C-alpha cells in the first residue's frame, strides 16, 4: 500500500485510489478450520461480507425491525451541524467498515474533509460506494483501502498535516468482544494522535424484545445473511454444508449484554471443508456473531481505557442508538 502511494505521489482532488486487496483465501481457510475445531464451534463475523453478504446486510438495514440504521441516520441528520463543529473542517476522515458509505455521505457534505479514506474487507461494497461518492463529490480525494481492521493495516495519509478523525458507525464495534474493542480503540488512538478524534456509532442496551425482533426479522433476511457464511465456505473452501440442515438462531444474552447469532445443526451430521471433516450433534451450534450493546457510560469507560475522553454523545429521538464524539487525551 505504502509503495503504491510513494510511486504515484499524493492523491489529486476528485480521484479514487484503491489499495488492497489483503483478505487472502488462506486466512479464511485457516480461520474457518480453527474456528470449527473449537469445542464451541465458531466462525468470525468478518467473513459474512462477500459480495452476497454485503448485499444481504444492506437489505437488513432496510428492514422495519432493524432499527439501528434508521436511528443512526436520523440522529446524524438531526445533529449534523453540531457534529461538524465537533470534528472541524478539512480533516482526514478515515472510516472503518465503511460498507455502502451511506452515513458518510452526510458527514462528507457537512465536513468537507481534505480526504476520505474508507476501509472495508468487502471489495464489492468498497468499490461500489467509492464510485458513487466520486460522482456525488467530484472535489473529494478518496483513498479506498480493501483491508481487515482486525490486523495491522497501513492507512494512507495518516502522516498528513491536519486533524485525523476516525469514523466507525453502525455499531460495528459491537461485533468485537470488549477485549477486541479495547485493542481496536488503542490502535485508533495511536492513529489519530494527540489532536485527533473519533465518531463511534454504538447500539444501546434496550428492551430484549426489540433486540430479538431486530435479529429475527419476519422475512428471514438475517437468517439468509447468517446462512450465507456456510454457502461461502462451500463456494470458496470446498465445503459441503447442506444449508437445509442448519437453522439461524439469535438471542439476547442479558448477562453479557449482547445478541448472539448461531447456526444450529438440525441433526447429527458431519461436514467436510476441503480435507477436514467436522462432526455435529443434533442441536449443536456454530457461534457466528456477537453484537454487544453498551450504555453511554459503559462505552465511555471502554473508550477511556484506550486513551479517549467521551466529549459528546448524540442520541436519536427514541433513545435507541448513540453516536459518541471522542477526543484523544
Ligand atoms: N458502516 C456501514 C456498514 C456497517 S456493516 C453502516 O454503518 O451501515 C459492517 C461493515 O464492516 C461491512 O461493510 C463489513 O464488510 C465491514 N467489516 C466487518 N469486519 C471487518 C474487518 N475486520 N475489516 C474491515 N471491514 C470489516
Ligand atoms: C454490522 N453489525 C453492526 C450488524 C449488527 O447489528 O451487529 C451486523 C448484523 N448482524 C445481524 N444483523 C445485522
């Protein structure tokens, strides 16, 4: 990545430059085999987002039961002036897990950043979003990074003058365990430096029925998103999962403050992934995702341990979702 930047020099205005791709098939194979070998079978949620998975996630965001996207969009629209004053003009705006960059469009319009650096593991989502943004904001320099933020990653432009601001919307931070979230925030604290800031979208703790509905939608889109992980293993890793023999299962684990998504084996069976064979008991699950929910205070405490002060927090009108404005301390 750094090599490409040196060779071509600084980005020109209105240009999209693409860096990547870093998500090797080997890491997917290694992580899948390692996760399926654990006593509680597990698959990392970052592998949901192949081209089909990204489209299914965008469909989830349009579901009536899935309130987080609507709430975060409406709170961002409602407080845009204040958010822009908090961030300031002319920053370098880095977004982790940028996906379709729909919320970022609002920020870009209000902040006029010097450059926008979307980072996403899904090449399709990243390319589509960058192309749309280039048409909408022809003056903007876009440096798109196809990468995995859970591993060391070189981000272009972080040495540039001016304020560095990291945007992490969508409560994607909830898909990390609190320990992973701490490590991630430590990394971003190092990246933004002493003058930097972060905007983090965080889903709040709430009534378990509302949470349950959001992850068990009536049309089965979330189930299709979850099962697509097995379809992806079949496609890319020579797996033979029979998708009719697994069912989506999501519940709120109140003790740990998180939604857990699993895939339940409907019978005793064995499944091959390449040259590996995995045995399933009837009812045994693969744990595919956590979606941790944080009160404002809980999240501020997590951020403080990583060197950030919770300077601002904006909520939607129903108080379901929070956008935290963090500053480096
Ligand atoms: N920011 C958007 C999308 C959130 S969905 C929104 O708020 O609606 C989560 C996004 O994070 C997806 O686009 C997914 O591809 C990306 N993602 C998940 N894990 C990732 C990882 N480890 N590294 C980089 N991107 C990741
Ligand atoms: C991307 N992430 C924040 C979503 C969430 O709510 O945890 C992923 C998702 N999983 C099921 N529905 C949505």
